[in-house]
């Protein structure tokens, strides 16, 4: 008896096969194409999500052998906010604007002005990342696509549509749309009406643990899976990561360092604080919400600086950073390469290095990047901690968690113990498989045990005061150069 988890990540699709004790039997990762032809633009063709799943499953099938044919249920996770618009025939009418596409900034401002109570009802101030601003941008800039739209789905929902034929979404992807009433867990009519979306355009809402449909016979044959198996509704990657860690109880936190970065704390009541740029969203599991600081610029900043400096071996670069000895660096890096959400809500914010001198080399730049992303997460931690205490060691997942060197810098900047869970890279895919288990009849308690620790990361206590001083400088940087960054972004 096995379970399949699919995670439609921003940079890669991941598939994982586990047995009923959740031992990983096989895993596959397939890189995704992203089109980013100019600053602020970030798109994906929804059909690449299906192509990624197809290829990942072919690899999983080769690796796993007979266990692959014994799958009892499938669960899904996907990057959030990236909305797929489908026509009458359920085909995409245009590429999806991804969560880190910031074209909808002016539209977000208009939503804030024109829709009373939007922030309190939807759990966050309107921002370009969220689906409502994207839909408004498309209505104004691609009216033919908007007019042809009959259905709106999120990344994992489009994959599930292909698997089962069911049109649905879960509470957590709905929560990230800014079209959702977080308290009552239902669509929020004032935004829907403002956008001019008929009620039938938004899909049926379900919990992520529900069975949303059964695997179609033809698709099952094509994929080599049993027909008719349950496919869970699934969820957005942020809450599904929490499921993969077994951290779904109030007060439990975790950090994900993927393309972006999120710092999450689970809640069992809806308690928004939209004023400070935190997000308060419904969870993919029933009767839970979560509060998060969400940064557009996470481990992608490391990939960026490595590519810029033609360093193709990330682990080798990170070892060179560590070999330089303890930080902080004498250079400051502001990581807003794609604008930023928490804490600034500024699509036109831009990146910066400050303090360069003639002796700086790639290792100095890389260290400054690792620290700048960590400082950004500390700003998120400071905001979250105003709402509720963050207790105990915090687990770190996502591609960035592959680096113990980065985790050490992060622990020191955050001033707290971190832990790298076993299967940290697969947390969202594992969470997806766990949603599949619940859809197959398991209880949440049995399907979602706490993670096992692969590595404990303690802060460097001697370096904490030095990093505190550098963090104070970091906090001064954005207000000092905001207008310059906005000016260059606007082409002034
Ligand atoms: N060895 C490594 N150390 C630190 N970061 C890494 C390493 N390998 C990959 N990464 C980072 O992981 C990021 C991708 O993380 P991942 O969680 O897989 O992304 P996503 O789910 O957003 O597609 C890349 O931006 C890359 O910089
Ligand atoms: O915008 C958010 C959450 O609100 C992002 O977390 C996306 O959901 C994509 O995550 P990664 O690809 O960076 O893991």
C-alpha cells in the first residue's frame, strides 16, 4: 500500500512515493520553465505543470518498480496565488501570472481603495502577488483572455483537473486569492463582484484533506496507476509544508527557504493583523489558519548571485563562504530583486549591495546574500513575534535548507535554534502524500506525525551581537534608498 505526493513548485515539480509508514520509496524532481522576460514579469504555461508531473511520474515509476502500481491515493501541493484562466473547453486562455509577478501593483492599490474591509476579510492588504490583483490586471491588459475565461484554478487544481476531471480548490489556495472570506471560509463576494467574475467562475471549495475526485481510467492507464484511486483536494505549498512536518497545531512555526521565503505560525482562530503586511490565511486542514511573513526573495537570491558570478556548484560556493570564518560580512545586501511583500509591500523595491570595496570577491558577495535573506526573515520573525510567541527550535525546509552553512547564519541572525528535518527537501511533497492518506480514510493524527530531526543548528552565540548590529544597519537601508530603488525600477 503506497501513497503519492505531487508538489508543483515554482522552479521544479517534485513527486514522492511513500509506504504506509511514510518511508520514502522513490522521489523525482523535474525542473520547470519560467518566463521572466523583464523585471516584474514572471509567467508559466499551466500545461507545463502537467508536463512536469508526467515526467516526474515516469521517473518515479522506473525507480519504484511494483510499489508504484500499488498507490492507494494521491495528494497535491502547489505554488500559491498563480492563477490559471480556463475557457469553455477547460484549456488555458493565457500563461499564468506567478506569485512573484508584480504587474498588478496599481490594481492592488485600487482594490484597497475601492473595496471596503478587504484587508480584514481577506487576511492581508491587497498586493500584486495575490490572484485578485492579477485578475484585474488581465481584465485591463488582456481583455480577450478575460472575456474567454469560464473557470479559474490554482496550480495544483489544474493538475487535479487533468487527473480527475473535477473542478475544485481548497481553502488555502482560495485563501491566497484575496477573493476569500478567511473567517467564514467562503468566497468573498465584494471582490468577486468588483472583478466582474460570475459566481460559476470560481470553483467549489473543499478542505485539502477531502477526496476531490477519482483518478480517470484513461489517465490512470497512461500513468500506470490504478484507476479510481482517491485524489485529495490538496493545498498551497505553504500550509502543505506544515502538514509534511506534522506542524498543524496552534503556535507551531516553520520556515521555508524556497524560491521565495516564508515564516509561518499556525493558529486555531482567525486573528488577522493586516496592518503590518503579515498574511493570515485559512489552512488546507479543517479549523486551522496560519499567519505568515512572506518574502518574494528567498533562496533564489543565492541562485542569482551564483549565476552572476558563474559559480555552478552551490555547495562548493557555500563551503568557501564558511571557510572565510565567522561573519558578519562587511557588505550589506538588500534582497528585493523582485520587489517585496513582507514587510514593505513594495513591488518597485529593488536589490542593493552596500559597502563594496576593491577587495570584494564572489565569496564576499555570496555571504552578503545569505545574510541579507536571513535579515529579511528576521524582519518577518519580529512581526510574527508581536502577534504570538515563537517557541522551541524552528524547522527549516525548502531548497535553501540543503545548506547547513546558510542555516547556521540564519540561526545566528534569528537568535534561535533551528532544525533541519529529515526529508526537508520533500516536505511539501510528503505533506501532499499525507493529504492523500487522509482522503483515503486515515485520521489526521495518524497521517501527520511530527518530523524527525536530521540536524540541529545552534546559533553562534559569540556572533549574535555582531549580527544584531548588522541587522540594525539592514533595517536602515530600505528607508534610506527606497526612493532611489523605486526610481530606477520605474525607469527614471
Ligand atoms: N545546496 C544548496 N544550498 C542552498 N540552496 C540551494 C541548494 N541547492 C538549491 N538551492 C536553492 O534552492 C532553491 C529552490 O528551492 P525549492 O524549495 O526547491 O524551490 P521551489 O519549491 O520554489 O521550486 C533555489 O533557488 C536554489 O538557490
Ligand atoms: O507566495 C508564496 C506564499 O504566499 C510562495 O511561497 C509561493 O507559494 C511559492 O513558494 P516557493 O516556490 O518559494 O516554495
